[in-house]
């Protein structure tokens, strides 16, 4: 009797899994390998040294695996299962690497920051231990998946099988939730940030949201604001030269001007500056804070989508007739400088301030004179610093600023003593102190031609290992003050404060008042004597010190 061979797809191999078994197994792998921060939270909530805690902990493990399996069952089909599994492994390994090593959680601004990071910054994050981590958490599981034989039912039977399994997963998950309702609800209530630690769901959710948001924004033309902006004339014959410096990752706490025990502001303390020591950032990442600082929206109603759909401070200044220039030593202006003059870094590059990798912030002052010589009237120059960009703080300053030692010279912060991380960070602050003071000297040297002013504000702070947190980017409501409190410094030449009738004592008296990024927009309009319906005097921190 002839034997009809079975279709090869359904022929059982000695060891093989069907699709539902594969979903279950793969879910266990995802939960176990890539969710260390999540398990840290769950085990802290359910103390596993007693039976009840252990039971709740186990229930949560099973619950998570069921939910993963349910989702995977819906997308894993004959031709999608293995490619999707590989994609998930690689992205989960990357996500969990950053989360375990830097204590970050995923949210929209973190994804935005990662996707908008430039090549040089990305190289800085890559290192040998990351490769080791990758071979263990990405390469080995990928090889196993590639090797693993899967067997499939005929399409209709497969579909039926999937439906029954999905129903079983969901019913079991509901049962477990009902049985452990008290425990689970306190877990979720006490750890609201927990959902942002679940790999892969957190980064899938935020990446897709980011992508859909970014696509939407591409079609948007920024709505004009401040069409009525005009500069009121003063009796001075000298134009104003305002240099606005956007700091990077500098936290207020490490400025000796703000009471830090270590002398990190030896140069600024000798300048006649105003130091606003109680200033808060709009966000905890560059991608959020930078557009927010220049936006008419305040922290309370700001979103990057809204900000991109509207013109900003720089547009209003330039409509009023101020010459505005943006120079960048960081990874770009995040859309803020889109409609104003920018200069490519090559045009003012000077080897004196650069090495093969990058240039130090001082390069941004190079050859500024030739720009100024071409302009009539008031000028505002925005300098976007590299500042204290981490984790490689030790690369941010020339050797002569290596004053606090020993210094952490790896981007693997966990391998360093906390003090050596702080040392590297403080050396970078020391260099910013020098840079800002150099800008002030630059303005002083041109007092015959210009009424000079310098304003410096950092975009957000940083965690340097306190409570095991590194870098920045935590959601604002749980972010420590080290990430949200930023330095804010103003310097005004005598001729500037005289012509604008600014009472210097009155400004000094405001130095301890609470300030924020919200003040930048209106204070800059005030400094440049721009009148417009968008100007809000209440947010101009100098308004009450101006004698009109
Ligand atoms: Zn930043």
C-alpha cells in the first residue's frame, strides 16, 4: 500500500514546538531575561522571604507571562513568528541594557532622546561591556530561536488553536487578577512608573507613539506668533549684544555659587553676575526642555507637538528686528532654530579648541566678530553647549581643567567609584565656569561698540549615582531635584542696565526667588525691549526692576 507522506509542515520533528508553545516559552524568556528593573520593583513590594509574599510574587510572574503570551499569540504566525521574535530580542536587549545600567525608565521623551541622538553620542554609549551584554542577551537567544524547529497546523486548525489558547490565557490572567486583586492594585498604585519598566511593552508603546507623533508633525507649518512685535527705541547709540547660553546637563547643586562645598565657580564668582539659585527646568531631557525654554507655552501646558506647531521666542525676536544667530556644539537645536540663521560648525572650527572627537564649547566664540561686523542693530547669539553631557563627562573639558581627581574615564558609570564620577562631572562644570566667564570678558572687551548681556540657563540636571540613579530623563514627577534644578546666571554690562533703567539692587534681591524655564521667553523679550501682544510682563523676571 503506498504511503502518502504527510505535508512537511505538520510532520513532527524529534523536538519541536507548536506556535502556542513557542509563544509561552518566548514570553517566559522575555520576562526572565530583560526585566531586571521590573523585578526589582515587584520584589521590593512583595517581600519574598515569607510565603504570602512569595505567592503574590509568583502570581505576578505568571500574570505577566500570560499577558505576553496573549499578545504574542495575536502576532506570531507561520512567517512572522521567528522574525518578530528576533526583532524583539535585539530591541529588548538594548532597552534592558540601558535600563539596568543607568536606572532609566522608558517614556516618550526618553525614546525621543534616543532616536534623536547623533552618531558621536551613540558611539559614546557603546562600549566593550555592552558588546558582552549583547552577545549574552541577544546573540545566544537569537541563535536558539533560529535553530528551534517549529511545527504548524494547517491554517484553519491553527487559527482555531490560537483562538482557544488566547481565550485560555486571558481567562487565567483574569482569574489570577481576581485572586490577587489587593496585592496587584497596591503594587500598581505604589509604583506608577512600573509600566515604563516593562520590556518590551514600554519601548514598543513609546516608539510607536513617537513615530506617529513625528510623522504628524512633519506636515505642520508652525503657526506664526508675535506678528505685532516691535522694538522700542532707546536713547543709546550702541546696539545690544545679548549672548544666550543654553547649558547641557548642568545641575544647580554642583555650582559653588549655589553653595556647593567644592569651588567649581572660581571665575564666575569674580564677575558681577546675578545668580538665580532657585531655578527649575521644564523637563528632564534635552528633547523636552530645549523646545520648552523657547516656547510661548509654559511647563504646565507644554508638549513637544504643540511647540513644534507654533513659532517661538527666536521668531518673535527676529520679527521685531533683532539679528538672531544659533551656534551649536551639541546635537542640534531640536527644531527651535528652524527659521533663523545658523552656522555650520565647520565655519568657526578652530583646532585650538578641538580634538579628533569633538570641540570644546569655547569654539563657539571663535570668529564671532566676523558675523557681528556684518550686522546692523541689536544681535542675539544663542550658544548651545555640550556642557556636561554624559556619561563621558571626562571628555567634556581640556586637560587643564582636570582639577578634581581621580576621574572616571569610562562611560560605564557603574564601574567607577561615585566620587570619581562626581570628579569628572565637576571638572566639566569648572570648564563651563571658565566658558561663561570668557563670554562675559568677550562682551566686556566690546563695550565700546555694544551694550552686552549674557544669560545662561541649563536644560536639565543629572543624577550621579545617588539612589543608584544615573544620567537624566526620569518622568518629572518622580525625578529627583538633581535632575530638575538648574543653574541660571545673568550678567549685564553697566551700559545695558543704565540704558534700560534696570535697578541692579532690585535684580539682586530676586536671586533666591523661584524661577523656571517659563521665565526665559518673556525675560528675553523684556531685555531686547520687544513689545508684542505675546509678551507677559508677569513672567518677565526683570519687569519689576525696570523703571520706565
Ligand atoms: Zn540635555
